[in-house]
C-alpha cells in the first residue's frame, strides 16, 4: 500500500518478515551495534505471543481466562491492551479489541492469503460492549470480568511499529529513521531529514495516488480489498464495526491517515470506513487534533482532508 521513495545505505537498512508482513527500517546511525538483532527480536516476540492464530502463547492464555481469574502478563501486552481499551472508549465502541470470535464467525480463522471460508456456523457470538478486563498496573496483571476474546490485529502492529521507533530514538540515539510495517509507518527526524512516502493506488499497484513529505509522524493505511474473501455467496473483509460485529459496508475501499502516533493513525484509518463527513471529523479529532486523511472510493475518486 505504501511505497518508500528513498535510497539508503544498506548498512543502516533492515528488511525482514514477521506478523505476515514485510518490514523495512532505515536509520541514520545507531549507538547500539546489534540494533538489527534487537529489532528483529522485538517483532518476533509480538508475532509469536500476540497472534490469535498461535496456541499456548501469551494472548491465548489471556483469552482462555474465565470470569474472575487473574493473570500477570508482560508489560508490552499490558500496555497495548490498556491502549486498545482506551480507543474503544474514545470511539464509542466503533473500534473494539474484543472481536476475535466474530472475525472467526465471518470466516477469518486463519492467516492470509486465502480466498474462501466455510459458511457461518451456529449463532453469532455475543457482541462485547464493555471492557473484558480490570487492569492492575502494580504487577501488570488483569482480571477477567466479562466475556470477550481479544484480537490485537492492526493495533498490535501499530503498537509494535511505534515501540520500535521509540526504542531506536531513545536507546540507540538514532537521529532520524523510518519503521515501515507494510503500511503502518513511523518516521522521525532531528530536522536534517524529510521522508517522501507514496500512497499506492488500490486498483493499480505500481501507481501512486499521492506523495507525502514528512519529518516526524506516522501513517497507517487500511484496505478492504486485499484482506477479503468469499463466505458462501457473500464477500467479506477484515474490518468489523465494533458496535455491530459485522464487516463494514462503505463506499471507501482504502483509507490512509497521517498523524503524530501510529496507533492513532491505525485506529483512525479503520474509522474512515465507518463514518463520513462531520461525524468522521469528530471521531478523528477525539484521537488526535492534528491529522490528515487520504481516501479512495469504489469509483477510484481520491478524497483528501
């Protein structure tokens, strides 16, 4: 979805695959010699422990809790869960981290790529409209207080990208750099660098619809074409409305949000499929006062805030 428009020294570049995504990083410098190994270790941890497709990982242990049970989890998972709950509250439930069962019900029960899913079986899982957990910051533990199976999905990737940027800035003393997780992008600069990032045309992969110049900030792009499948005679995709539990129906097929934080951008891009006009502006303002969006509708028209 997003194409980088820069050439960099290979010594300061890193490309690898994790979370079913191609990652690319480029940095100006690093005071830590093994920064590449540290970054790969971080993303592999997220891939292994936060995936809803893995068994016996940290997320599955959390999801297997029964009401009243309490468990200690790692600080990063605790942090992203709290942030996800904050976004659920800010968006009035349009965004929800408690959609695992509903995603599976609609056929998203395995990693992409796949083209067809089995028909819906049984009764649709209860839609969770409150927090499933009470958070205990003193020991990074949570207590289950309601039903609700967690799927971190896009917000997990956005968190991982934002964390990697923060680590490189604070601990590796990188003056400027970019972390690109397949369309979830964070960039930073001490003023010496401007990043040029192109937004791909969803209908023509080798064509750009707009190029963005950014020194500091984040970009997230969501698309309902790429992660879609057939379930019986219905076409479905991975973006569910947290208030209804069904795939959103929208004239928008691709949404890109540019703001200061990758999580805000990631959640904001999802909202672009659920709201329009003043309602969308109001929702995005709740996330971050400074934002821009680039939308593409089914006719190929480009809408820029």
